[in-house]
């Protein structure tokens, strides 16, 4: 029986360290899958939770209004306006 010899060249493109155990959680919320990975040694979690566009808009509006009101009060007390 004759053995075949092949020359294989490989280049290391990227390497990543992995800590085990790693837990993977996938859940579906309103038709979209969300993935979370949890490091079993440290308990650190990585993932993107579902976000509410209405809640994001309300926070943006509240912060913008608060900053505008604060600027107006500062200008009023400095008698610039």
C-alpha cells in the first residue's frame, strides 16, 4: 500500500482565548432571537437585550427637556436672557 503525502500550508489569521465553561442562552421575544453568553467562572454576561423604542424616545425627551430647562434657569439667574 502506498501512502500519499500532502503538503498543507496554513496561516494563523486570528486566535482567541476561550474560558470554559461558557453558557449560551437563546430566547425569542416578539419574533426576534436574542443570544447571551455567560462565563461560568466569573459570571460576566455578554449579549444585547431587547429595547423599547418608546422607552428610548421618552428618556431622550426627558433628558433634552431637563437640559433645556437647566440652561434657561442658568441664563435667567445670570440675567443674560
